[in-house]
């Protein structure tokens, strides 16, 4: 990528070409349009610009602050793309940090060579600043999980929630990915409101067009997204159809009174004329006429408004022209009453219904009702996110909202900008004002108009053209392709360059004279180290297979698919023989295999042709663009039978139906045996009863897997050509069933729910789309649309001349006027069809560009004649095919002068079969060598149980670990049930008291006191003392909730006194000792959580070490004997929460708050009394573990860490003894030997070894 940097501003050899992008000098402020042709390093460039933004390099937004990942908005269009962008940016930031960490003497060395990151570093000549910039980049890389990298919909959702006031939205709105059910409900409401009240005649006309709400929904599906552009309705369905019904009734009533007699008379007239041979008997057969007249008489006997059941031939013949054409002599009976009646009937029946107006009315009503229902439910769909964001920015609070967003995100980069629609661009333009080029913000739009191929999703290339006008002199381009081999790039350049020169409107149909907003400019090639070699020769980069045939299109398509498959087989077999593959300059060889090949198609029909041809030749493939629903498969219907049989195994017919399904595939002989062998049948029923039991106990997913295993379905399916696809669908359906089972109760409810899902044939969610079965070592078949952004070593494009010219069959027609605004047409006028087809051709050309830029080394393009359709294809346009000449002539003319393009006749298919490499034989199954995890658990200090020597009680079962500090504290402070009742609480303490001896006791009050100190630590101990109103409000509100109002004043006075009391700290190895109050602390961290890995730690050994090294200055007469820890194994993790970790005078301490009640007076909180509690409660073991955690933490954070110099010890604060002589402080600093022994014990499970501990991160 180093060549991507240009040392100066250049243009691509054309004075009209945009400037070449220099990633080190491109302004990051104002608005910029960056054109990134295929393979030119777009993502690399975005990451590089991101690095510059973090460093504040060059012209960055004048927002008054350095930019962090939270301030830089990166927008793309898929979740997968956001993940890739986030990872690539993170990687680039880390690489940049590494470059800035390198000493100046290592200029150009290391993994990054003389690349753009080195050039960026060189822009900072002061090497002393490099470490700080490296740290800045590293912090940015580490915070990328919080970076603002979003899809456009995800970002709009975030903005609507974060700026609910300015956007006018609700604070709590639900994002629904599928509003299909709500839409159907609204359409049913429309049906009830407008269709149900219709009288019979009007209703029949309506039902002729829309037989059900589902049918109406299908008709509205294409119109609803365009609802705002539709004309206003001219009336309700009843009013629109009412006049027509009256006309039908009037005409039908008049005709029905006479038509039976007229029919008899007319038949008699014809019979008499037939005898005279007055008319042509072949043109007017009496037998046919008699049948037509009989249908008219039957119709006349009815009362409905349905037209007579006459064929088009009958209508034509029973007309004045039809009779006149059949008559040979004499006067034809064209004025017969029957003919007049038929003419009248035909006239009234042929008058079109106002279907369009009816749809307009339904569309407007449904859209309005749907929006109101979403508002009522506080729901939004993906499209609603954009619409509401757009409306908010255009509303009264729009300027304030746009200013807030602009300050929140001073810099935005929009990836894949060519796929933006008008609403999306209007949103960003409202915020960043692209045409004004404002310096306080940056709007970078990165895309390639030549790859704008998602018009069917709403993407609009004309939006890109508008942005191009808004950034008239601020357009740059990426000049070099880094994806493909040089020959591949030059071949593609030659084809599109030919189209650019030969066509009046340029290669992409946007040229108008000297103005061409979407020109084609050839790109350079970085080239690749490896090259494709076939049978020892360099292969052509671009091969066209031309076929000038007059065969039927279907036959030609099949033949081309067969040829494509034959060539793939040839290449794969050559690869197996070492004659096709990739060689580089070092001589290394990579043989060609199936995963190197991709076949690009336009649709599923083409994919099916290719995959079938490949399967016939033994080549496995996978279709990566399958959009079918898994509910439309045979497996889904089979699963209904399975469910019914397993739910009611007592019903023989249900079980027999399940056994006969395609997926279980029980053969006929077995089915017949089960029918005649009662014992075998009963055994089968017992199996299904077992399936039901599994369903009820373990769920439907487990039941389906039991069925699969019992009938050996996986092995059988995987042995079949499409079996992997079927098995994937079954497992997918089983997961869907498991999800649905959470929403319903009982087997029958689930069966009914699943049956309804299978019966609903449209509007399926993405979760129901069939999953990819496998892509391991398979030829990949993929649509051109899905292939965008991907690359493959070799590509086949077999149907390049297949296209779908615009017709008037599907209305409305959508096109753009000269200003680029979207227009709708509900009549297929010739001028409109021409515009629509021109836009279709433009998108086809862009699709062809995408297809031809996917390959690294070679592309094979099928260019068959398709009954003249090829002349309207993108390839025909680019090669300037002349009228009345085959496309092969245009291809040969285009290829002249380019050695990298080969044009040849379509090769004949062969019968060669692919011989895949023999799979390696399976060896013996691996045996487990890792230790068992059944005894792995998460422990804490409070999980350790102790044995009382006098009673030798059995230790209760160890509970699960605490999830929070509060839960751990409650477990720690919980009093045993055998403890004697505590003295009564002082109900009315003195308001100005600073002592809390009489305060409530127990775990709950203890947690309450802890919470006050935690608040003070987070607020800052000194600020907590000074901020009286906030402190008193907190204590008052929390006391009131518990009914402790009388203690509000004493607690407030106690808290201030406690924070300001000077506390004695442990003596240090050098003999020094000091005092400090909490209010004096500058560095303190409350509720620090820690995790320590424990590799088989015996609590007995842990207890022995702690007893040996702590509380050694107390004897048994002074303090009680410490309870012995029950011997259990800590294998897993030890977890805990330290109330407070603080630093004073360079030493770090652990502090723990103890709310224990030791007595009613200050004298009860003597040193010996507190030592007794520490011994009884085994707080000595607790602070030893805390100090071990602190030791490990400091060892990883302090470069010159030494336990004796940096660890101050443990400070235990008895909260009720703040006015005692001891001030309620018990402190101790164990010797280093204990910490080293504990460290080794937790690492190895043994403590008997001495020596220096290895570096180990705190877990």
C-alpha cells in the first residue's frame, strides 16, 4: 500500500479528471467527495484518514477539541460492513501506534517499511512527541468497541433516542425488524371498513380484482413505499365502483329480458342461411354458435353482475364485423337483436374498472393507518427511522438538532456513498451542509458511482450526482487498483475505455456533450506477486465466449451453462495434476482448487442452470445468494407431519403420514411390513411416544434431533447430491420451532402456529431465509449484486448478454427526469418506456463493471446471442455493437490492440467428470488429556467455611459466587442463626450525635452504611464533607425508605466525623508509620473487583499460611482461637470486591468497612476487642487475599514495583468505633514472605517453594 501515497497533487492524465487523493494532505474539514474505483483501497483509505483524525493531523474540523473514536462517525450500509470497518480501523490505529513507538534511528525499518504510516510519522519532526502520540493512538485502538461506527439505520435510531426532545420522538420506542403482521392487520381493518359494507354487486366487482386481504396486500406491496408520490384518491371503492355497477345492472337487466328469445331466433336464422350456404361454414360453425347461445341463455337466467362466459373468439364472431366476415352472399344479419345485445354486453363488460384509483385509495388509507398504529405502539421500522430523522431535521427544532449532532460528531465518513438514497443524503446535508464547505465540521463521502447497482433497494445514483454538484471543486479519486493482476486491470480498462470513447453518452450513459458526471478513467495497477498459469502458459485475463446462434433462448442458456461447467471441470482436473495454479517469483506453486472459482449470475434461474451442470460433472457448489424462505421447502411441510405424529402417537394415521414423508424416506417395503406386523407397528408407536416425552421434558429441538438420529437421517441425506441443503434446512427449522415454542403453550398450539407460518407465502423475515449449507472447497455461485465488495481468484460470468428490457407489464414505471428527481408513470407510454429502459441499461452497465472487477487473475465471460436480446445488453453497448451484426463482431473490434483480451467461439460442452482429491482416511478419535472441569468453580472469601473446634460441625454446602459487591457483603455479614439476640436499637438518638453504637444491626444496615461510604468515595471524600445539602438529601431519602428518619441527623454527623478522623496506618518495614483521614486522600478506588486464577488451591494450606504470618503479636489469652478453615479445593477463579484501595505517600493500602457491633460504648472498640473479631470472623484471611490481589495488580502496573516499598498493608475500619481511642482502626501489614507464598500457592497449588515469582497479570 505504500505506493498509494502521492507526493503531490496529480490528475489521471486527463485535465477533466478529478485530483488524485493524497491521504496525508486531504482536508478532513468541509465536504469532500472521494471516488474509490473497485479494488483501489477504499477501506485502507478510510482507516488512514481515521488515524489522521485521531492525531489531529492536517486540516481537521475546527470544533475546539481533539477527536476521539466517539467523535468520529463512520457510516456504512450493512452490519457486516460495520464490523469489518471497525476491525480494520482498530488494526490501523494499532499499527500506527507501533510505528510511533519506534525510535527515530529505526526509520523505515520494521513490518511497516516506508509506508504511509512512516510518512505520517515523519510529518512530526519532534521525535520526543512520538511516545505521546503512540499512546493516543493505542488508547483509540483500545476504545474502538465504543467507536461510532454504524449503519445508517442504526445511527438514526441512536440519534432519535439520544435527542428525543429535539427530534420530537418518544423516549422509549421499539425497533421492529418486521411489520408484516401489523401491515396485514391494518389491511384487514381496511377490508372491514370499506369492503364488508359493500352491497353484493359492488363487492363482486371488488372481489374479481382482490379476492382477499392477502391479495390486496400483494397488490399494495410495491405501492406503499411510493405512497407520498401517488395521486390523491378520487373516492372510496364503493363510490368508484358504484356508477359502474349501476351501468352493468341497467344493461344486464335490459338484455336479460330478451336475449333468450333472440338467441333462439338468431339460431333459426343461421340454420336457414346455412342451408342456402350463405356463409362460410368453417368460419361460422353452427355447433359452436349453438354452444355460445346456450351460454348466453344460462347467463340470462342469473341475477349476478358477472359477464357471460364467452370466449374471445365468441365475442369476436357474434359482432357485426364477425358476422360480416363470415357471410358470403345476401345481407348478413348484423342488425339482429341478438347481435345488438351482444355488442351492448361487450361494450359494458370491456369498460375497465378503476383499479388504479382503488389501489391509490387503499394505499393512502393503509399508509396513514399503519403510521398511526406504529405511533400508538411506540414502534418503528427501519424505513421509519430515516423518515422520522428527516422530518425532525426539517421541523421547527431542526436547526437545534442538527447543531447538537454536528457538535457530537464533528467528522463523519460515509462509506459506499453511491448506495445512498435521497432521504439519507438530505439527512446528512441538513446537518453538515455539503455545498457550504463549513470548516467547523467534516463530511467525507466515499463511494464509486460506477458500482451503484442497488436501485431495487432504493439506492439512487442521482443522489450521488447531487452530492457531486455540492462538492464541485472538492472531488478526489483513488488512482491504483490493489486487488487484481496488472493484465486483469488493463483488460477491464480497455473494455470500458472503448465504451467511453465510442458511445456518445460515455461508458455509463451520463455524458451530455462535454459534461459527464460519471466518466470512466483508467486506473493503474499495483499488480500481484503470483500469476495464473494453465498448462505452463500465462492465461488471458479476460476471455469472451461468443456464440452467434438462432436457437431458443432456453436452449442457449443451458448450453452456455454446460460449457461453463465443462471449463471449470477442465481447470480443476488440471489443478489436480499440477498443471493449473498460481506461481510467484520465488517459485512457490499453489494448485487451483474449487474454492478459487466463483460463478457470477443475475438471478436464481441462472444459478440453477450452472449448479445443475456442475453437479452432472461431479463438482460441488454452493449458492451464496439464496433468498428463499426455509418455510417454503419440502422439509418444512414434512416437519408438520413429524410434529403431529409426535404430539399424538396414538393416532395411527398421523404416524404413518410422518413415516411416509420425503425427509424420513421410510421405504415402501418397511411401510408395508409395519402395516401387516402388529408387533413391529407397536414398537414404532413406542418410539414416537418416546419422542413425545422428549418434547415435553427437553423441548421440540431435542425431539427433532432424536427423530433425526433414530431414523439415521443425517447420514442418508449427506450421501445424496442435495442432502446437505436438506439437512441444513431441517436443523434451521428445528431452531425456529424452538424459538416459537417460547411464545405458545403446548404441542397443539405450536403445531398450529408453525402450520400458519408455512401457509403464509410472503413477507418472511430474514431469520427464515435459508442458511448456507457449506462453502468449504466448493465452487461458489453468487449473484452480481451479492458479489459486490468481494474478490475471487477466478471468475466466470456465463450470461453477460442476458438482460430484462423494460416493459409496461409492471406498473408504476419509475424513472428520473432531467433534474434527477424520481417520477412515476402509470401508463406505459413509449417515451417513458424509453427513459426507463435507458436507466435499466445504465444499471446493467454498472453491474457488468462490478462483475468484471471481482477477479484477481482471470474472468471468462459468456456472450451468446439470445434471439436479439443481446443487442440491448450492457456488453453490447460497451463494445458498440452495430445493428444487423452479431455481438461477436463488436467484441473482436473492441479487443483489437489489447493482448490481455481473448475473444473466441463458445467451446462445445464436454462430458469430462471432475475427479476430486481423495479424502484423507479418518484416524482414531482424539482422547481427552485436559483435566476435568466438573470441579471448576468460582469462589470468594465468604465461600470458605470454618470448622468450630468445640463442636466439629459439618460444613454446609458452598453457595454460588456473589455477582455484586453488595451481595458479597450481605453474605459476609450475615449472622449465624445460633447467635444470641442483639441488644435493642436506640429508637430516638440525639440529633447531634456523631456516634452510632445504637444504630440498627445486621447485614441490611451494614450494607446501608457501606453505600453511604461508597457514595462519598465516588463523590470524593473531601467534596462529600463540604457538600452538605447533597449529603443530607441522600441520607434523608435512603433513611426514609427504611423508616429510619430519626437517624438522619446522627448519620450525617457521623459520616462527616468519620471521613475527617485521622486514621492510623500500619507500621512499615523501615519503622515509619503515618496517619491519614479519608478526606485527605487524593487517589482512592471504591469497590475494586478482582479475579485470581486458582490452580487446585487447598483452603487448609491457605489457612496454614495465613495463621503462620498474621496476628502473630497476639496470644490466646488476648484473642480467641481462630476457627480452622474446612479443607476444600479452590479450582477455578477466586473473586472478590475490595471496599477501598487508596494511595498515601507512595504506598497502596486495602481498606474494608466493618459495621460489626462490639458493644454500647467507645471502650468496646479497643485494639484487643477488634483483634478478637478479626480472629473470630477470619478477616485475617480476607485481608491476606486482598493484599495478594493488590500485589498482583501493582506488579503489572508499576515498572519498578517492590512489595516492601509500595504496599502499605490492610486497614480495617470498624464504623461504630469512630470516637474510640483506637478510632475503630485495626491495621496490619503481613511480611512479604506470606504474599510470595500465597502467590505461588495460587499459581501452582503448592506453597513450599521460594524464589522470584514470574510476572502474572491479575485476572
